[in-house]
C-alpha cells in the first residue's frame, strides 16, 4: 500500500511539472535553466541545511521541556528522518516522529505528539510573521494572513485557558473515558511547551530559520540573472509556503511552485524564468529535504535501534 502511495506521488509530481513546463514553454524554460549559475544552488543547499539545524535546536528544546530524554545522536536521527514526511499533506506525516521516539526511548505518544503539534504550530506562526512583509507589496493577500494569525491566537488561548480546557476535558471524558489519562498528559505537555516565554522565544528562533530559506529564493533569483527586493522574496516564499501547506496537497506539490512563479510574474519576472526559479528553489528547499530525511532513516535506523536495545538490555541486567 505504501509503495502505491509513493508511486501516486511520483506520478502526480511528473504531471504537475509537465503542466508547468507546458505553461512556461519547454523550450524557453530549458533555455532559462541552462543559463542558471549553479553556484547559487549550492548556496541554497547551505542555507536550507543551516535552517534545518536551527529548527533542530527548537525541536530539541521542546522535547527537553516535555521531559523526553534522547541523546543528540538519537534526536538528530528522529528530526532528520522526519523530513522524509514533508511530502505528506500539510506535513502531517511528521507525527511519525512520535512513533520513532517511542521505538527508541519507550516514551508514550501522549508525551511526544503534543511536541510535534506545537512544533508545527511554530512553523505556521513563523511563516505568518514573515508573510507580513508583504503588506508593502501585496495587500490583497493580507486578509488571508490576518485570518491565519487570529486562528493561531485562538488555538493558543484555547489551549492555555483553564476554563476552556476543563470544558474540553468533560466532553472528552464522556466520549473517550479509557484514554482520559493520555489526554490529560497531552494537555499537560502542551501547556508546558506553550508557556508564553518559551513559546515566543522558540517561535522567533524558528522565524530566523525560515528566514534563511527565504534568502534561498532571493539568491536563486540572482542565479537566474534577475533581482528583487529582499523583503519581497521573504514574502513570496513564506506566503507560498503557507498556501501550499494549507492546501493539503501532498508536499504542496504544484501549489507551492504555482504560488512562487505566479507572484514572481506579478512582480515583472517573465513566465519561463519564474517557473524555472520555482523549480530550482523547490529542488533545493523541498526535494533535498525529503531525500535527506529518507537517506538518514535508511542508513542510521538499524544502528540507532541496536544501540538502544543494548542500552535497555544493560539497564535490565543491572
């Protein structure tokens, strides 16, 4: 079944890219890409990798606050393996990291799922924050960003509010009475990770991480011999990331590329160049991450699991 899903995603990606190529005119698109200065692609990879390590610091801090104990080697394995799930709708597949942690450290899902949820929430908040740079360029899209901001604030207030939380507990106790201990632990963990000072500081750190990926777009555009304002490139990347994530299309494939190229066209860059920029950017900011995550998982899974088994066997024998 999983293999079928993979092939569906591959087929879908090919179809989307063929449609984009036809729109841009294959001949013009291939000519545009042939002029691309590939040293800027290397710079994109460096910026994206730097972004991943900053986001890893945030992830590790959230786990520490939640009381999940993994050493750096194991935690790096979990974090980077999770990147292979960015091809899922809205990156919801990253919940798989909770199962990985359970297999490694035996920590229950009720302790780790809230970390994954809050981690994703900081991604949305960071991108919303960065998207506000577009207020100077694309006022029509600001209403969408404001709605997202209010939704995030509503979720945060609802989670932190004792009154709302108690009402939710009563409802959940009636419907899922046998899971009430897990639900209470999940809520307790979410409250810990969403403590205002912690949540705000890690969200700002996360915004810094996404800023590096926004700069990746800026330098890819330069690699094509074009130039736009830095603030505009920040808006285009962050806004397109939000739109593609909320579209629930696997990996935002097609949606992200169309959003990026469409906004570039609106700002005076020719269609063939805009599509070329979008494709090169996604190669470095999306497909690189998915491939990196898959590679880390395949290479290090056996070693990580064996090391943990030796650890648990040693504890049991003491």
